[in-house]
C-alpha cells in the first residue's frame, strides 16, 4: 500500500493552457489523467478561451501531468502551457472540474 507523500514532498503548480482547449473534452480528460497520476487540485475554463489548472502532488507525477498537458486529449490543439509554482498550506485530496 502506497502512502500519501508528506506535505513537504508536495509540489503545487498553477497552470495555464492555451490553444483549442475548450469544447474538446479537455477538462474531463484532465480530470481522468490527474486521477491516474493520483494528483489533487482542479481544472476550469477561463473566459478568454484558455484552461486553468491547479495541480498538486508528488514532483514526478506533476511533471508527468505537465507533459500530458502539452498534448491534451486528441481533439485539442495546445499552443502553449505555462506554469508557476505556488506556496500553499492547503492539501487537495482529489482533482475535480470546477
């Protein structure tokens, strides 16, 4: 049985994804991928056509999620992904679409 990472082992990133990322199942696919990687956080559409996500988890899993976001689901056309590490005391138990 794998234990959860200690709080200090968690990495939390705010991520912005640009391109054709709305109306193509991007958020639902992001939730599925995050669950596979055992990440916490959320994903949402922005009014300017981008998708924003907060991703929290073990560094290797977060890196794998960033790699996946560069491609996204098959119908998406990602033109850019930027991220910023954020400091937070909050621990996200699950990943959801908001």
